[in-house]
C-alpha cells in the first residue's frame, strides 16, 4: 500500500508526508487534524500540505488504495 501511495505522490510531484496530510485536510468528514513536528523537515512538510491540492482523480485513487469509505451519521 505504501509503495502504491508513494507512486501517487511521485506522480503529483510531492512526497508521501505531504500527500498524506493534504489528503486528510481535503476530506470534510475528517474534522480535526492533530499534527506534531519534532524536526524542521516535518514542520516544512506540514506547511506544504496546507496549500497542496490533490486533484479529484488522485483523491479517488488514494481512497481506493487505502480502502477509505466515507462514514455518514444520520440522526433522527
């Protein structure tokens, strides 16, 4: 799975940490991101991810690779 995701990141001209954080940020059903950084490079990747837009077709591919399924809770 990691190698397939790394391939998507390579196609988009980024690295796996940026792709991962950007994917989380682009999912409206994920309401909170708690990210830490213990090294300057990690902070740089977090900052890059905040402005990185993953195209819709790549988002679908990442969801397929990871097996992500949107969860909706309906109350009432």
